[in-house]
């Protein structure tokens, strides 16, 4: 059983491959490209130890990961639209000023040596790093050894793929841990062909690729499934399963998918720090925000304060922050997720974030509760509750709403008063065309000051 991506590709079989924009690379071709890249980098840059990957191309990301394994280098995977910093060896699929084009590597890759990275010597030699979503704070780089990424990916492959490899279509960011494990590494472990699309791909294009490739699995984001929920069911009739992660789907989207589509919708719960914790058929969950039970090898408990605690062999080593590797919030071997949870008849249910508590003149509620109630209004497509400062009350809730028809929802306040305590009713409702989201579809919370 392989412990590096190169070994995983060696075991993947002759059919395993990735396809990007019509270009197809087999596992064997990617192994060769990774070895050539490692040799070129070692010759040009004296065996680099810290690589910054700035690409969304699944073929190039695979090549970089293989090369890093040969070099014993740590890799930070970044959104190519993000600022890449000014340290470490930068690799990109776009030409870099004062950079070099690497020879014998497909897809094309350009390299720029910017000197050692602060803290790079503290990292495990096989570590991979992903930025957290930043949905509730400043994004940080989560440091995880590749062996732990493999532990996570093997669980995912076992949950998603059967004994006979079937094609997959992915429309998730591959530079995020969700895409890297579910779409890339788990795909190679299962020996499948995965066709990659950008996260902005519309349902019509996804449906066309599913038809062309014979794919049975779609790995996507909540925003895509909201669009698919309203799409013609026959376009996705060939799908067996669809995988979603990053945020819960709105109740109406779930209702439409269950009523009109035949595929099994699987909701993934996890974090960059822990990897995937649960993969749950949403049809088996009756409660809003239910996430089911942990996968084999993962343990979950709810502590006395209501916080969800996780033990897993995929747990990260820490955070790379300002040149230091800082520890995770761990207590007695349990990772503190910051999520509030409770157990119900269908397993675990997320009720909010520990930081989501709103203190209104000494009385407390949570964003999750308010969003759940407001989101059940028939004219509300999406809702987000943020906190605004108030001189008299300290904090007050403000609701940002996307309506189904694009216009105001005039009775939303009266709806709220009938279902919430008086102190919980939003003091202001803002109509929005869309809500701010991260690359993986999570809502971004920036409270008002």
C-alpha cells in the first residue's frame, strides 16, 4: 500500500487518469512528469524544501505533488487568484516574471525561486498545506503529512467508489483539501478517470460532460446543487451519486433534488484540520444540518459545553503562521472543531459555531438558530445572519436575505416574530443579490462594527 502519491499512482492501474480542458493524463504519465520535474528542480534550485503551488490544474497539481515526494519538499497549495507571498519556490501554469519554464513537463509549468520560506525547516518533509476556508476568520495554512492525507483519502474512496471503477466529474477547487482528497487522491486510489471542471461551471456544461464521459459520480459545491435542483432531471439521469461539501444546502434545494432527481445526494462534513468526518445520504437525515455518524477510523463526541470533538488518524500537525508551526486546539487527544453539535435520532447535528453566539443585552442566541428559522420562509432562497454593534444592547442580529423572486420579503419580520423570542428578531433585514462565499461555497462572515 503506497505512502506517497507516486506509489499511489503506481498502484492505480492503467485506466486511472485525469482530464482537464480536453487534455488527458494517465497515472503513468503523471508519474513520469513528476519525476522529471523533481530532477529539473533539484538541478536548477539545489533541491528545494518549500514549494508554493499556484494553479488550479489537476494535472499540474498531481505532477507537483509527485515531484515534492521525490524531493522531500513541503507544498503549500494556493488558489491561483490569491496572493502567493514572496517566499519559497513558486510553481505556476502561467509564465512568471524572471522565472523559468521547466522542460519535459506536461502540463506546462513555470518556476520562480524566491528563497527559503520562514519556518520551512520546521515542516515534515512530506507535508502538504491547504488554506482554511476563512469563513469565520483569517485563513491559515493547515500543515498535514501526506500519510495522513492518504488515511483520509482511503476512507473517502471506500465510501464513494465500488469495486468497478466508474468515471467521475469534479467541479470543486483542487487546491482545497476537499478537492484534493475527494476528487484527486481518492480517484487515483479507486483507479477511476476524473474529468475536472472549474467551480464556476454551469449545470448544462456539467450535464454534457457527464453524458460524454459516462460519469456516475459528480463531486460539486452547494451553489452548483442549488442550480441543479432547478435543472431538468433528465440531464442528470445517468448520475448514481452526487457529493457536496462546504455548507448545508438550503431546505428548498434539498426538497427539489429529492422530488425530481434520482441520484443519491451525499453530504460531506469535515474540516481542513480533520479531513472528512462523515459522508451521509441526505435522504436518511430528517433534521436540518444533520451530518450522520462518523466514518470508520473517525471518532466524534459532543463535550459538556456542546462542542463537537474529533479523533482521527488524518488530523493535521498544526498551522503554519508567521514562520512558526502553531498547535491545533486539541484537548486530551480530541480536536476541538469549534462547531456546536447534538445527537439526535439520525446521528450528529450541527447547531452552530461556538463563536456564533450572539449576546443581546445579556440574552443569548446563535446565528444557526436564526438562519434556520428565517430560511424556512417560502420566499427566502438564502439567508445569512451577521452581528452589528449596538450601544444599548451590545450586539444585535442583522439578516441578509436572497429572495426567490429577487424582490423584498415584506412579511419576513412578522414571520420572525411568530417563531422567535422578541430579543432574537433581526433588527434589520438587508436584501442581497447574492451572499459572500469562499472558494468551496462556504458563507463568509464579516460582522459589522
